[in-house]
C-alpha cells in the first residue's frame, strides 16, 4: 500500500497521507514517499495546483515515534543530521515550497509536530476550526528540524513562534486563524481547497509559478526579489500563456498550454 496517494484531476493533484491506522504519523518510509511524490509532480507540467491532505479526516499526528526509536533508523537519522545539505527531514517538507505550482494544505483532525511542519510548507493553509494543532517537538525533547525556521518565518511574530514552540501547546484551527498561522477556517477544508484550486486554474500556470517564486523571494531572499520580478516578467511576456491570458479575459473558453517554465 502506498503511504502517499497521488490523484490527478483536471490539473489539480491531490496528495493524501495514507496511514489511517497510525493517524497518518510520518514514518521514514512516508517521508521518502513525500519527496518522491513532489519530484514526480515537479516533472508533470500538466499539474497546476496541489492539495495536501490526510486520509480518514486526519492531517497527521506527527512523527512516528516507534519508527524513530528503531535503532537502525536512529543511526540513519544521525547520518542525515550530520551530512551536508538538507536532511531527509527537511527535504520532505521544503520540497513543497520549491514546487513551481501553488500548494494548499487542507487540515482537519490532528496536525501535530511533523504534520504541522508539512502544513507550514504549503503556500496556503485551510483548517477545520476544530483541528488540533501543535508545534510539538519539545514535548519529546526535540527541536523542530523539518524546515520550520524557514516555513514559519513571517507568518507570526517571533515571540509567539517561540511561545508555541517552547510550550508545545495544543491549540485549535480557530485560534490558528486568529494569529495568522492558517489562511482560512472552514467546516469543509478539502472542499474549500478544491474550490480555491479551481479558481487558480483560471490563471496562467506560468504566472502562478512566477508569482509564487517572486513572493517567496520577498519573504526569504529580499535582496533578490526586485531582480526576480524583472526576470520573470520578461519570461512571461515572451511566453505563450501570457498572450492566452489576455484572450481568456475576454473569452473564458480559451485554454492555457502546459507550463512552459520550471
């Protein structure tokens, strides 16, 4: 059984964590499948938006502690932490930020620890108001090391980020919306994510990609963001989808060609 299910429909890829018996807790095998799935999506230019969700109305209960405590896995984890570059634990989450398409997380049930870090790596987060959330790693004597220092940056104030991380407090989706940790709350987060994805499908796939990259640069590489605006604008103006976007504005039946850039 695949631990990460990928379904494609009309340009929207739905990626579902598929360990319902473990509340979609993240094993080492699941982390590897997340990386492989994201790489597959990156190569598929017919995909224009991604929705991340979890099976059985649970996003993810966090890292699989039994898997982590396996001596073989602990040795592997130690190697991942000392070798140069991103570890598997960082790559499995940050890879979603690096995709050339928008990524929407649809969250309900539990969103703890590693699950929270996966949701933070999405571009937009939609949660059920009763979703239980926590940056939980300090509860287990650990530090959040799955890209949180990049994905959480700018979403909430540093003081509040420290409070939630240091206490490992459990809070609900409604509070997460209040502090800006999630974008929307909805009784049907997956349906809301689907509707938002379909709205994005009305825009040029190249413009979606370029806009995501420019806005991410504004957040994480501000010294390069103005230059990126110019470069991407030139590419878009020279591409087919920019011309089609102007035609589509007058005739909604006009269809875009697959994404031209990566």
